[in-house]
C-alpha cells in the first residue's frame, strides 16, 4: 500500500488512532452474516442492548508486526480466537469461529497497512476484536443479536529507551470471584479493576497485584497482566488459578523459558508471603510484553527483586527472545506466526 499517513512513529503510545477500515459481522437468527470491512468507526445500537446494561461483551487484544524484510506478521492469532470462544461460552454469546476470526484480523491488517509502524521503531498495529450483545431486550438474558468487530490502532513501543522496572502494591479489592469471570476476557473484570488502579497510581505505584479472591494469600494478576518470577535456583514460575486470564504472552514465555533458555518451568500457586524466593519478577501481556517488577509493596515493606532501576538478566533474555520472534528476527516455534 502506497498511502502515506501523517504519524510521528517515535511519539506513538497506547492511544486510539482512527484507521481507515474495520471488520464487522452481525449475528441474527442463529448465524453470523458474511461480514465486511466498513469505514465508519461508530456503532448505532439499541438503548436496551445487553452489552450496555449487563456487561454481555468480551474482547481480545493482539498485534501485527512489521519485519525487517518489510513483510507483516501476526503473533498467535488463533490463541486469541480460542480465548474469545471461551469468553463467549462463559457469558452465553455465540462463538465466532477461529478461522473467521483470523481472517478478519488479516483483512483489517491488510486494509490498514499504512498504519503499521516501520521495523526498528518497536511499534506495532494493535488489533482489538470484540463481541457485544445488542438488540431490544429488557430482562437479564442473552441478547437477541450480536456484533463481532475488529478495529486497529498503531501503538508505540512500551519501553522507549530501555526496560524500566516498576513497583506494584497489593490491592484490597478483587478483580474476579472464585468461579467468576476472571478467566474470561469480559469487560466487567476491567471495570472492577479501575478503582484499584487509580488508588495504586495515587500512591506512586504502576498498578496493583490482585490476590486470589477466596483466600487472599496467592498472587493472581498484576494489573491487566500475568505474573512470573524467577527463583534463586533459576526456575520460571507463574501462578495457576481458574480466575487468572490465560495470557498468551505468559504461555509463550513459559515455552521460551523451557525450550530456548533451558530453564525449569512451573505453573503453580505463588504465595504472596513467599515472594522473597524470587530474584526476578515480571508482569507479562500483549501491551508491554514484559514489565520488569522492581518491587512489591506488601505488609509495610517494599520487597525488591533484582533491582528497582535495572532489568534482571533472565527477564531481559525472555523479553529479547519473545520480541525477536514477534518481529521476525528469531525463528518462531511452528504455528506461532501468521505471515500476511
Ligand atoms: C487481566 C489480564 N491478564 C493478562 C493479560 C495478558 O494477556 P495476553 O498476554 O494474552 O495479552 C491481559 C491482556 O490481555 C489481561 O487483560
């Protein structure tokens, strides 16, 4: 595509920028329609839509990357498609098939190619697929109609000028309930986290760690990211719980730690009282890939891992390997990248 867009790639952050086209498909009378790319970035819907009142909606987040050879690739879009199906099952929405999901993402990337940041800027094109319950409905029940859409926005490198560790406190609130919707990517979880985030920032922290909602003894999530720690004997540990959102970045790091860095890996309970067993820790997710955790403020003390100012060596290796795969500089495991 030869179109030029007027964007200063070096100034991009994680903000919405309207792009040219988005994909929309509608579900009615038991089936999804063909779907198409449209120009309008607004949606008109019934005031009685379940998405507005009862939180019947879910979403995803993934990125398209520009490689050194100029080609474009998506990172594990099938995993986002499958996670969205799980979210739909949890809140009674129709599933959008994996293949159609991946094709919709490809169509949106192709149609907005001019907005993909150049290789070397570490920016990418963020894709936001979502499904909302729409149509006239009053009682608490699944919507009569649904909209699936994918829009995109160019986003900048999370770390400009090197990775910087950040500190977290421990939230007094829960973002999820035992047997609730924590494992699904539904909007209500995020609404439930906003107050905690704001309080954490007011106190000088990047965000809050959420503990398991039943006993408040185990680490679950770090803001809107998963937690991992490196033990003093070099094991990659990450918490396991049904109320954690299964992070695609986390499962990719688990694989990289084992197969590329030859570390022992374990998914298990991580007790907040035992965080001093870690010599490095990080928060992982699509947006930042990895945010090194400087320290966690817990029981009136900042528990520092590697350093408050420097990223630890294993965290750095994990990060470099993963972004190497995402930008096409490091060979990817079979099926991880979809070349467009
Ligand atoms: C609550 C929560 N945890 C973890 C993650 C990280 O998941 P992923 O690596 O798939 O982006 C996200 C972001 O999607 C999230 O919203």
